[in-house]
C-alpha cells in the first residue's frame, strides 16, 4: 500500500459532481445514506472482485455505477433516458466550435 | 495533412471522458425531473473542496487537550460536544470519540465503503478508500500502521473500529510532550488528519 502525499479533495471534476449529486438526492429525501452505502458497498465489491481498487478513479467509477443502478431501480431515472442524454451531450460537444459554451439543444 | 493539424472550420470542443458524460447525463435528467436544485450542486462541491477539512477536527482535539470538562464531554457525547463548537451536519449525526492512551491505540476504517466523519475531517483521502486499507486494517492493523510509520510498543494494544453509515469515529490522540501552557491554536497546528484516523501521531512540539 502506498501512502500518498497531500492530494486534491476531488482528483477529477466529475468526482466532485457525482459526490454532490448523491448528497443532494439524499438530502432531498430520495434515499437514506444507509441504503446508499449498502448499494455502493456492493458495487465496490463487484468492481474489486478480480483486482484491487486503489481508492481513486476506480472508486468513483464504482460510485457512478452504483448511483446509476440505484436511481434506475427506484425509477428516478431510466437507463434508456440516461443513454439518450449522454449521446445528446456527445453530439453537442462534437458540434460546438472549440471555445464556445457547450449546451444541449 | 499531419494528424496534429486541424482544419479550423472543423475544430470542435474536446469530447469529455465517458464518466464525465455519464455524470452530465445524470445531472441533466435529475434537474429536468425537478429532483435536484442545480444551484445547490456547486455549493456542495465548494463546501467540501474549500471549507470543510481536518482543520475542524484539529480544533476539537485542541479544545479537548486544553479543557478537561470538554474532553470528558467529548468522550461521553462526541456528537453534542462537537456541535457545541459548530461542527455538525451530514455524516456527522452520530460521532464517537476514541481515546488513545499508552495502553490502547485506536484506528478507524470503513470496510463497507468509506464512511468518515465529514464535518470534522472532510472527504476521506484516497488511501482510506482503497481496498488495501479497507481489507487489511482489520486483518493486520500493526502491519498497516507500520506502513504509515506508526510503531507502537508491544504493550499497546490496537483497536480497529469499523465505521458505518450511521456511526463515525474520531480518534483523540495523546497530547504531545512539551506542550504545557500552549494555546489552542498552537496545539491545533500539531494535529494531523492521520492522527485523528489513528494512522499517525500528532507532530512533535518544537
């Protein structure tokens, strides 16, 4: 195990965004933190089944999978909708000139 | 034309990573459904990036070292004691303070995921979230401590506490020698994040 030097709170922007989304949903009463922790724990186990997670990018990838799955199971979001919106964002990036703000049509 | 030369007419925005796009999709959908307030997102990120961190916990420990009545209250009712200093809120609803002594050294882990006392220590470091720490701390705490540079006398026993979504722990390290008469701010500067998780000691008095 390597003991790392001081690090940023969130290594990637999306880590912080994902964290904030989860906190907000919990605070709005959509799920309890205990239920979330259970789901997340299962996802971490799954992701770490055949390799050792380092607690960085792989940790938040497991978090993302857990949140998507949890919200789909509880019908707060649909997997199909998520894929469509993700593709729409991709198209928006690819059709927006470099430097201009990217937004969904 | 070489690959690294772009036709400016076709130059588009850089496509973000796949997880970035997935998070954007989640955020877009949740906002459209009215399930979250978009303005609150940035506020949460800012809070944990800039406002909450181990300095909060250090203030608590420095007060405990300076004020015996507060120390006793911290050990008997940590949630109430830290709330008196203004530290409360998410993931700090139920906190237990663990007293390090010559006989007992406490260390904290979360074997399920990464439960941690956010109001006092902020967001956990990467190593706290790693499989290596989460799995090995329970199995071989002394070895893990040695990797953090923490060597304990054989007569000191190690107690490992497994955090849960409901219960978070704060280790109260022993006050360093040579700090008699120090002000709380001076003491707080000696208290490290790791000393409040149990994977380190406070800095020595200089």
